[in-house]
C-alpha cells in the first residue's frame, strides 16, 4: 500500500476535565520500513474490529469543518501538514468537552490500495512491554498498542469525490452500547451514520435464503452456494472491503453470474450495489447454537439434515458421528 502523505501529532490530556495541550509535528514523516509496517498493522487491526459504522459527511459548517479542510487538501489549496494541524487542533477542542477522553498520538496517513486513495486517522496509545537488548539484557520497552485501537476512521477519497449519492464512504469504530465515549471522534470527522452493517448483512442473508428457497435447489447445491456466499462475505469483512452484490452473484453461480443480483434487484430488498459486511451477523447465520440448563450446543448450519436432525414432534435433537473427543469423555464416564 503506497503511502502518499503521513504525519503524527500528540494531544496531551488526562480524563480529569483539565485543559488539553498539543505537540505538533512541523513536517511530514519520511518514508521508512517502520512506517509501512505501522500502516499494515493499523489496517489489519482496523479491519478486525467488529463494531464499525459507515456513513458520510455532514454538510460543511462551523460545527463540522473537517470535510472543508479535506476538500482543500484534495484541491491542493493547503498542504498535508496544514490540513493535519487544523484537524488535530479541532480534535483537541472536542476532546476537552469529554471528561473521559484520553489524549494520545493522532496519526494521519493518506495511502493507496490498488488504484483507490484512502485517508486513515487514528488515535494511538502506547503500552509498556519488555525486550531483550543487543547485549542480552532485559529492558523496558514502549510500543504502540494497535490491539486496543478504539478510535479510528477511514475515508474512501475516490468514493467521496466520484459518487455524490454514496452514504458509506466513511467507516469508523463506534462504541458497543450505551453512552459512547467516542462520540466526539465521530463528530470530529463530521460523519452521519448511513449504512448499518448489521442490518444490511441481515437483509442480504435473508435475500439469499429466499433466493435458494424459491429456486427449489437440491441440498447439495444449496450447501455449495452457501459456502461460496459466506466465503466471499467473510473475505471482504477481513479485508475491510464492502460486499459488491454483482460480484457476489458471480461467486454464488458461475453459470448464471447475474441470477442472484437480478433477483435482489427485482425483489427490491433496498440494498445498495455495495454494502458493508458484518462478520458477527454472518457467523450467527452460519451456525445454530443454544445454551440452557447446563447444556450448550453449537453446529454449522450445513450439518442440519445430515449429521444433525431435529424431530419437532418428539422435541429431540439427534446427532450422528459426534466428535471423537466427546465420545472418549462419555466412554470414560461410563467405566
């Protein structure tokens, strides 16, 4: 992923309501292997986050100035240092309004993935660790903690500029529930939530179930198409990419590559040509699970009707060829 511009600034703030301060870098970061490794690790950590939201910019205003500065950057009216400095100063102001906000290093990287330009912004923190030095001593070492990344956003610059109707060219990490401490970070970007990954993925999976059900396919064919569908959606989720419905349609059925795509269009499920995937929703769709009264059962959906059968009349579940480890435990118990 070629890096076009990068810089890091620092916001000093503790979660105690005290004013924040800044340390601003005056020049872009130089290209280096370490910087490339940082970007790769950051993108991997970002893509793995399940709690992302997708959206688009508020109209530019005094409350939401970020998109205006970004437009100036894209138009070459300001340079990357100036853009990042203005943005960091604005983020500092918003952080001061959140008592729980904690300062950190604000990283800006403009890079290209294939032919598509992106801007990623992340608030990073250090963690303490240990290392073995060249003279074989053990010493304390600080490093950026990407595993606990919880404030970051990525903007598809090409989608933003080329598709005026898009409502999902920004993705950002959002809180899991309740009052979101990171609300100020979303407001810093000036993002309106658009596409909902959970809802969009649920609708896609329902459309798929309707499609294979109405086509009266053989169980083996349904199994193959389900595996192809889940494999593609999972791959896109891991890479932080959207699910392209037309491309997915071709993956599901190579002989009739537009069949599923046309089915979705004709039935009007309300899905955009590209949707953000939600891995947790997909995983729940691909597995049956239940837990109650000391009994926990989980199995992949394609096993139903093969190794697992449910008798509604008897309210019983029959499992054929259970795992060997389970059999061994049961045999030992009976001895």
